[in-house]
C-alpha cells in the first residue's frame, strides 16, 4: 500500500469582484446585513459567456500540474467535484480532459456539493494507495452566479455564493513526513430537502406548487421544466439557513475530532485547519469548540464567498502561497454541505 501526497496545487478566481454594495442594486440588503450573518464582504462572478465551471477548472489545473513538475500528458485520472456543471450531462471531468489534450484517461465526477472536494480527495487517495494511478488531478470548481435568484426573494441564498476553482495533483508519497493520513466521509439524507435545488429533476415535480393534474394532461417533458416553475422561481436553490447551521456546528467539529483521534492527535496539534468556507460564523463556532487559536484556522470567505466544492482547495492554495503551510505541517481539511454530507482529511504537508 502506497501513501499519497499533494504534489501541486493551484487556484483560479474570476477577475470580476462583486461587493455587498453591488448587490443592493438588485435586492433589499446591505453590507452590514451580509457581513453580520456570513462574514462575506465580496465574491467573484465568472464572465457570463466566456467562463464556465470547466474553463475555471482548467486554469487552476494548469497551475497545479506545473507546480507538481509534470505535464497534462502525465495525468492518468481525473476526479472532478462540482454542483454546477457546464451541462446536465456529460460531466466536467471529460471536458477538462479534452480542453487539456490529455490521454484517453478515466474521468470521474463527484456530486457531494460543499463536501465534494474532500470526497474527491478521498477517492483519489484510494486509487493512489492501491497503485492503480500515479498522477491524479483532483478538482473543485463552481459557477454559481448563473443560477442564483438576484432579488429580495432570493437574497438569503444569493448573497452567500461566489465562483472559482481549485485543483491539486495527487501522487504516491515516498516520504512519511508528507502524506494523507486518513479521510472520513459521512452522510445523512433525512433532511436532504432543506438545502437543495429541486428543479430540473426527475422527481415528477414533487417539490413544485403546481397541481399534479396539470402534468397528467401535459407532455412528459414539461414535468422536467415548465413555464410555471420559472414564473414561480422554483428553479433556484432553496436553503433553510438556521437548520443547516444547527447541523453544521455539530458535524463539523465531530468529523475533525474523528480524523485527529484516528491518528493519535489532539486539536492543539493542528498546524492549519482549512474549513469549507460556508459561513464565517460556522468556522468561528468550530474554532471555539475545538479551542483553536486564530493562527490555526484559515478563512478567506470574506473575499470569495462560498464557492462550495472549490472553497477548500482555494483556501488551501491561498494558505500555502501565503507561507502559512510548510512541509511536515499537520493540515486538516473539513467540509459540511447539502445532503447532508460531511467529511474530513488529515495530512502531513
């Protein structure tokens, strides 16, 4: 059994900076209201037509591959995490393979939303451990801005999210001082609908307000997407924020402690915790719960908002570039999101 390590890391965020003040043009909100509830000051939005989830992923991947000292032709597997793919199908993994002119390698798409990158890293780790692959490209990328409700009705969700991408190259480790120690994955679908995007979907519109009789008389295709869904804003994400918060502040610290205990460590041993950038208030609660110092936790949500599957690799990349992560440091990644799913990864950098 091999161990795996992050050999290269990269990130990409769009040039377009959208401040809280900018959002007041579209909805009844304020900079103070957003910062108080989320800690977000600004976020990045991709170009409406020239940037996609895939193109951002490619830019982040180029940097990660170069830093790993290899070429796109050396990549032998792709694991791509996103909830905002370019197409309903196919997934973004093959689009990256095509855009970067890679060999005819396997490409796997992960749908675990905010926990997606940590799940993807865990999957890639298993492939490295078995010796099946040697250079795996792991990506988290999101373009939320194209599908949010920019009105007062949708502000509780729309003010939170931003666009961006992060990527790492995972390779076998020959040094015990630089390796993924363990990953821990969990889910609980009991409350799946309190953070979800119902439409379009194959659930026969159970989550719409339209009378089912309308569909009995309509062509099958209109059950997938209809004018009424659009008119009633039923094609936007839904979130019961307080309920998500209550669950997150329990499961976040639990899965971090699980990773530490599995490897004989205490919270005080953590060099840097990289939490999924969901909400600064959640990260602060977790920090307090675990008794961590400010220098042990890295947050950048104030600059980018919640970039879902991209948030962990973007934060990890920024922390490393800023010199806050050094060789041999004990680094913990943790995430919680829709599903619900939650996960952690403990590694020696």
